[in-house]
C-alpha cells in the first residue's frame, strides 16, 4: 500500500521525488518506519524557519540550500510560500536566489506565484537599469498564463527604455511571451519591428533572435534594417553575430539573384545537356549579359569577412556557410583556411566542422585540396573524427594524390582501432571505383588483406572486393578461388554471405569449385547465420539452373532443410525457390524464365559518400549534422530568377518622411505625400516652393484657396487622381491657417521636401533660404509670426566638449562646441564647431567624416575633408546637425587616411534652441496659449544672492540659448526661444517668491524638451 | 529498502526525480515494461503539446559524471525530465569510450548536444533547429568560466559551489540565449568565491552579487571593466607554439604545422591602449583574435592594437603551416619487433635533439599504446622513470631533459601472449616536450607600447615551444 501511494506520488508530482517521500509519510505512516523521510521533513521545517527569521544571513543560508536542492533535481516546491515572501528582500543575493527558485517553480504554483508579481512591477520602474532588466527577465520567465497582459505591457515599456541593456532583455522577453501565448504574435511583431530599428549593438543580436523565433517569414521587416545590420555586425557580441549571419543568409537568398555564373550551373546540372539548341542559344545570350552584383549583396559578403578571424568557432562556421551559400564561387575559397584552423579545437567542434567540410568537399574538391594533409588521421583522434577525416580524404582523392593517399591508408588499415580499419577498407574500395587508374592496385591490395590476421579486416575486405568485382565483370577467377578457400576460416556472416553470393554469381567461371562450396555449406547449413542461409539457398538455386547434373540432389537437400527452418524468411525463400526452379505440374510460366531471373545482369552498386545528398540542408545547421530535418528548420530558398525591388532597403527616404510627418496630421497628409512623390517630382519641387511663396505673400485666404484648388486640379489632371483630393487639401490648409498656426505651412513644405530628398541637398538649402525669406516677409502681416523672429544669442559659452581624445584618436584630438549661430547649412540644423588638433609628430592626412549612424530623421551636413593637418597644427571646421529636437546622439566616424574613429555628439538640450526676441505682451499671449499640458514648472530654493537678476540671467543663458524678454516686473524674468528643428516656442519664466524660493515655469509644445530643460535648469539655479 | 521496492515496481518514466543514482534508470527492466509505455505515451502527449509553442535555444543543462550520475541540472524554461538523458546513457554505452560519444544525439522530442571535459559531460537539451556549434561553443565557454572561477572544474568543486554555479549560469543564459559570457563582466556581476571574501561575507552579511550593471556591458569595450586599479602595473605576454606533426617510420615528416597562441596577463590601471608589433608579422598565416583587437589596423599595418581585458586572456592564436618553415626539434630512433615464434619481443627507443637552435629540450615524455597482445614489458631506461600499465597497455616514459652528449634510451623486452599471433601493427609513439625561450617558427615581438595612461608599466615577453600532437609511427 505504502509503496503504491509512493509510486502515485511520483507520477502526479511529475518530478524530483526523493523528497516527495515526506508527503507519503505524513499521510500514511508518520511513525517510525520512515525515519529517513521524517528527517527530511524536519530539514525542510528548519529551512522554513530560517526563511522566516529576520536575519538576512539565515535567509541566505536557507536559500542557498534550497538552490542546492534544485540543482540536484530534488523537489523543493513545498517551500514555495515561505520563499516567495522574500521576493522583496533588500539583500540582493537573497533576491536573486528567490528569483531562481521562482522561475523554477512558478509554473507549478501559479496562484502563489501571483503574489510576487507586484514586486516585479515596482522593480520595472527602478532607476537602476540592472534591476529593471532583471525584473523583466524574471517576470517574463514566470510561465503563468494569467500575467500575459502584464508581461505584454512590461515588454512594451522596456522596449522603449533608455538603457540598451533593458531593451536587450525586452527582446528576450518577447520570445518567452510568445512561447507562453502564441496568440500575442501580432502585437509582438510590432515590438520586434520597433526593436529592429534599434541602433544599439547590444540589442541587435537578441532582437534578430526574437525575429527568428516569432516571425521568421516576415522578411519584409528586415529590408529597412538590412544595411544597418550589415554595418553593425562586426560590433555585435559573438552570439548575436551567429544568429544575424544565419538570418541574413536566408534573406540574401530571397532578395538577390544568383552570383554563380550560368557556366557553373551548367557543369553541375546535366539536364542542360538535353536542352534543345534554341534553348542553348537563349542560355548563351543570358550568359553574355554581364552579372552585376547588388551592392547590398556585396556589402554583406564584405562585412562578414573579418569575422572569419573570430575566436568563436560558431561565428567562423556561420560566416563559412554564408560564403558557401551566397558568395560567388570564386570567393568561397577563403573560408577553407579558417575552417581548417577550427580543426585544432575540441573534439566536438572538430566533429561538426569536419561534417561540414565533408559536404563541401564533395561539390568543390579544389577548396580543400591544399589542406589535404590537415586531414591525416592521428592515432589519438576519436573514432568518429577518424572516420570523418577518412571521408574527406576520399572526397579529395584524385589521380595526382591517390598514391600518397593509398600509402597513408596502408597505415590506417593496420590501426588497432578496428572500426576505423574497416572504414579505411571501404574507402579504398571507393577510391578504386572513382579513380580507374588505381583500381587494379586497390584490388590487389585488398586481396592481400584477405590474408590479414584480423577477421574484421578480412570480412570488410571481402565485402568490398565483392562490390568491386561486381563492377568489373572481367575474369577474376583467381580472386574468387582465393575467396572460396577463405570460406573455411572466416566466420563473419556478412563476409561469408558475400563470398557465397560471389561464387553463385560467377558459378560458370568456377565450375569446379562452386559445387564443392555448395557441398560444404550444405553440411553446415543448420549452424549458419540467417544471412548466410539465404545465400546458400541462392547459390543452390543458381547451380541447379546451370549445373543441375552435379548439384540437383544437394540443392534439394538444402531446400528441405530450409523448409523447416525456424526463420520464416528462410522458409518463404525456400518455398519460392522451389516453385521457381523445380519443374512440376503446378509450376506456371515463370519457371521457364528462372534462369533469367536468377542469373540476370545485376547493376553494380554505387559506392558513394554518405554526405552526398546532405547539401540540401543549410550548412552549419543541426539538420545538416543529423541529416534529417530538425524541428523548426527553415529551408534555404533558391535564388530568385529576378531580384525583388532593391529599393526597399533604401532607408532614408521612407523613414524620414514618416518621421517628419507631425503625428496628429499624419493621416490627413498621407494622400498629399503620395500625390507629390508620384510621377512628377521635378516639377513638383519648383511648384511647391512657388506655392509657399504665393501663400505667404497673399493676404486673402479666399483668393488663395481658389488659386490652390485650381492648381491642384491641374496637378491631378496630370497624375490622374481625383480633383476632390486637391480641394480637400486646400480646405485643410485654409482651415489651418485660420487657426493662425503658421508652422503648419512650414511642415507642409517639409513634407514636400522630404519626398524629393533625392534631388540633393544643395537645392534644399536654397529652398530653405527662400523659406526664411518668406517668413520674414510675412512678419508684417501676421501677428503670430512676429514672435518667432530670431535674435542674436545673448551669451555664447566657451565650453568645449571632447569629441575624440588624442589617446583614442592615435594623436588626432577633436573638440566641439556650439557657437549658437544660425546654421548656414540649413535652418533646421544646429551649428557645431569642431576643432581638430594634431598631437602627433607626423602629418595627418585626409580627415573626413566617414559612416554616419544617425537616429531616424536626423540629418548632418559634414565639413569638407581636410587634406592634411601638420604636426601640432589645429583647424576649426563647422558642421550642421539636425537633431530633430531631441537629445539623441549623433554618431559618426571621424576618419583619417588610415583610421576611422567612432565619435558622437550629444547636444545639451539648451543648444537645441535659438533665441527669440519678443515683447512682454507677446510673451504673455503666447504663454496663455501654451498652458495646461504644455506647461511644466518646479520650485527652486536657493540663497537670496542667487536670485539677483544678473545672476539668474547669467545662469540661464549659460545653460540654454534663449533670448531675454524685457520684463516690467523686477521679480519675474522671462526668456524666449524656439526649437531649431520645428520652430516651436520655448518660454521660460523665473518668478521670485518670498523666502528665497522661486518658481520656474516652462511653456512649450515640445513637452519632452521642456521637461528636460526644466531638469537641467533647476540644479543650476539652486546651487550657489 | 522499501524505497528500493517502490522504485522497482514503478517504471522510471517521470524521470529524474531523484537523484541519488542516475544509473538506476539504465536498467533494462525499465524499458519494455507495460507501465513504461503508458507513461511514455503520456510524456509524448505533454511534449507534443509543448512543441506547439516555440521553444528556445538551450532548454536545459545536465552535468553527468563519468559513472553516469546526473549531479547538476539547470532549466531555463519548463523543466525537461531527467529521463531524456537515458538516450545519452544509451549512446554512452554503445560508444564504449567517453570520447566516442557523439556530440549530437537526436531523441524523439529533443536533441542532446554534449561536450566532454574534465571527465564531466555537459549535456545541453535543445528542441529546435540551432547551429550545433553555437551550443557546443557555448558549453565550452561555460566550462572555461567554471575553471576561471574555481581554479579547477571538477565534480566536487561544482557541488561545493553550487550556488555560485547557479548564479553564473543564470547570468550566462537568458531564455536559452547567451547573455553575458565575458569573464570580466561575469566577475563583476557575481564575484568569484575566495576564502577572504567568504569570511568577510559571513561577518558583514555582504554578498557575492554585484548590484550595478557592469559598465562594460554598455560601453564600446564590453570586455574590460572600468575603474581597474593596480599598484604594480604589469603586462606579460607568453608566445606559446605547439608543433603538430606526424613522423613516419623512416623518420621523414608526413605533416607538420605550428599552432601558436599569445596568452596575456595584463594588470594595468585605467584604460590602457596597447600596441604590439612583430619583427616578422608575415609569418602568421592564419590568425584569430580576441574581440578586443582592432582588425582594420592589423589588416593595414600588421600591428596588434587593442584595449586589453583585465587579467588573463588569449590575445591571438595563429597558424604556421608552410611545411618547410617547421623545424622538427627532436628525433626518435626506434626498434620495436615482434617475432612470430617466440613470446618475446624486442623494444628499444632513443630520443635525440635535431633542430633546437641551441636550446635544451626539457620535459620530455614518451607515451605509447601497446598492442593488446603485449602482456608485460621489462625495460631499463638510461634516464628518467617508466611505467607500463598491463590493463590499458599504456607505456609511459618520463624522460626529463635531453643531454645531447648522452642520449636517453629505453631498452628491453616485451612478453607477449603465448600462442597468439604477432600484432600486425607497431605502436605509435606520442611525444611531449618543451623548449623554453624559443618560438620555433621564429616569430619575434618587436615592441609593446602603451597609450592612454601616464604611468610606465612593467612589460615582459616569454617564448615557449611545446609538442602538440606529435606522433611518430613505427
């Protein structure tokens, strides 16, 4: 009874049951007999007590013991309530161990696990990124379906976290949530799409992993990120590299045309041979057309090459398979050296790499021929490694090296590792068939082996010789005689069967021996292996047909023996043969053909590599290793005939447009955008600029509306869209103007500008200058416009920031500072001055800006390359960067002739502004319009002397590029500015209060920048 | 006793519970049992249910010792029953030798990928397609990390430090995908146990677990921790070359190549930027770098430029394969013969220096796997000590230094099994040796410079040549 219930427990618990004994004990027999179990229970009691104590050290000890139990696979689930209480422990190690416990058992104790959720939710908001990340990790690892919505929310938030480490964890959490609840797929794909745009190298690998797990078929998500991924690849951590390379291999096979020349295919594919002449001609035509590789295709091949030098075998293998599958055949050769290098590492790595080389060496011998000797077998290699090496040696064998190889094989045949020796014999057989020059030598060698002392060697030789003789139906009577003699000594069934078959097949060539062999085997029939028995039957039948005089009786004797054999296969075969060869009244038409049936010309077996057909699996995959399709294996598609549109990978155009569209108006303006970006771009650009001029110039809205709708009607006539669309748009416009929102117009212009960004930067600069003109023109007419007049900066701080330290720049130092001047390159750009110093004693040549890694929407106007910089020389250049009104970092590469240094500029929020001159009246009016949501404020406490107006002025203009608004009151200071990119107003008010406090208020549409500015100003104003 | 009974009656399908003896499961009576098939059926159902959902890269990890006990398990997702290891045990039995266990074993619902190091099998359970090298390389990294943390990686050490092991594994993988595998970062997250720290922790109640994200994780130099401080700033580089060679019977070289590594021990304050240049960099045929090395600089100038990780690391490994460049520093003269009629065989080997560039060869050991027919050997060495294990038939001779004036030799007779025919192959001889102060390829470091920090470090370079897989066929 007790044992039964114990068993029951084991089943229901589904795991780890030594400790389960306790339950059995407590319910059934709490007394003496189960001493062992009760002591276990006591131990757990004691753990519980320790967990409930208020000493951290006791708790920690308890947790450590519990983790020990988990590690050993013992069940510790009954401690769940006691453990889960400690999830909020202050001690970080206890907390971590509780996490370990929770992740292990939450699935089993779902209700109790829910108690811990709120702790994680709180931790998700922690200022420490490590804590945020680990909270997300644990939360997403708790496999409790109820919390799916909470996880979803957490992932969403984390995917927008400022810390790339947290975002990386969010990418991992996506996979976990997906496996918990696949229904969330659509939402998760959205997050993946967002994270794919992430520029951090930390995130890239993880998000691609999530992509591969959740939606590997959504190749469209990759397009826009393709180039970025290629460029980031070198800097991604090694595991991420493997995943990204595998994904990009698949991508490349769907997006680019084959780089393998037609000629190559012709060689591989014999079908072409049968093609009619016409088709051939067509083919030839095709071949003549030069193949030009897509630059993106080239980019991938080029950027993965340095990774062949990685210390990580998985990365090297991933690059190797990429080259194999997508690089031009002439370039794939470079991978062999790296793969051969991997053969030095551990046995397991060798095993996988050798398998892949084996597959490759079948198709392209040349690749590995120079490394032939690297595949020589050492006596210390593991058997499986030896056999794989042998396989590769066989594949590489040709007329030139076969003699060396055969000499090497001779050593192997003598190996003490008999399995290996047997494999070598097989190999020799294969060489003999593939290289006809040596087939006689091989055969002789194998015959010599027949006198070997080791039975396994002899048996294997017999089998191989049988195959060889079958392929060369010449006179080999001697060999057959020799083998017939062996029958007396050899006992391995396969070998005996082979010999018998061979004799049967050639019974007319050895007419004297064959009946004698039959006689001998008839005697030993009953003690033979089944395999041998079948061959004896065959031999008998064949002899009966060719030489019935001598063997009739013998055969009948054997058939009688077979009739009563234990094995039904043999009984069946006996019956079959009897009916076929022994003529009686019942035998049908078939027996006439018996001779033809038995002594037909048999096709020779093909000796070929077991790796022959493995190449339909992608190299480097698990499926390739196992030679079966593993779960989740994704087929590598064939090259497309025609490459899909390569422009989908063009990033800037599409993304900028999206980014610059003001959120609220996106829908309305979408048709506009399309409208412009269709056929008549050129025309459009000129038109739109004239549009804007006329717009700002004309006073009457009525007039203009007519004008515009007429205009757009014309447009639509050309482009074929409905005239209503144009009208609707015009109406929108006039309404917008009616609100007095002048910025709207600017935005419209931007949109049109974006859509034609291909027309080059110079034109956009011209245009923008005309814009500013029109702005100043319109100043007199519209009151609201007046306020945005840009004034000169009040103060230009001389503070410089380090762009490139001379140590990391190999002597090239760079500093930057913000001159606070309107940028000459574009009115949405912030000007940045960069001072370059040469601290080396040599000339630095060709300093220029290399690759840019800008967040979406950002633009940068780079300085002209500097030809050379003398030692100890310095030069100042200016650049313009459009930060899109955000404090995101602009990363780019500062390159010299020899080097490239990654540098970045992160603008202080105060530099994203341009000072604006306005009157107090205007200020108040604007402020009134920017209340509520658009207002942020805080209270400042500081010593009274800090509130002197000059001090406040000095402090504020030092931090932010704002203009001073003349104030009528002594206790209120006002400052005004507009953001550089969008021109939104930024109004700063400092209101001094009683008792050394002050109120700092910022009004702006750009609330994010507003609050950042507030945060920066506050400490500056408070400190002395 | 009772427990034993219970076990006997219940087939061990659910797996893994327990632990005391992992081998028990391998009893054949458990298979083919009626109960078993029912249970298997149940498990299959559960498994197929799980396979509906997508799984992860590395599902679980089992550590199995040489006697077949699972002594540690860790799961990154739902628990995978221990019984999955049965397939591994089966393969192990079939393979007879540990190193012949295939690294990839398919089972109906999982795939087992394993590495064998320090007499422990590290078996990873995965469910879906994944590059096998990815998993294998990761498992090796796990072993390296353990070794780095505890000095040695063995069953008792892992059992003693099971909590740290768990914490480390938790950081190394998230949801089966590698998270932090750089030793420098891991050590900031979880400090390795030392006696001092254990004492301090007990008194102050502080922990081994760091509470800040290691700065390296986010910076462009993820391999180096920040705020490194040393009173003695030093950087040592060891250029170690191993010769892999196969020498045939007559003494001619069949294949020979040099595998070199540069191992570094760098203890420098702050963020030093080092450059290392060679006298003859063209010698290096095929190189692989630590991620810290700037590849472009190497491509253009053949100079190693890098911000080093803190502590010990492998900077570079390289390969010199052009055969004429490889000097073979030793030769072996051998005379091993078996006679058909007699039960005695002659055995005689002599080791001598060949191309040593005037350096002494030391640490020489000779090992050889004798044929099965050899019962015993009675040998006398001219120097050093020798042993012959009659069970494994392994002969090993610890020679020591080679004195060119008096060459070491080992002579004597072998007694063979009476009546058995003579072995058809002579044994191969494996050689180990060391040559100090010499890189056999001729590679020489030109200079080592440091930028970025003001102090003057102490620099040292050491050369050594060793035998790698050095075999002489007889």
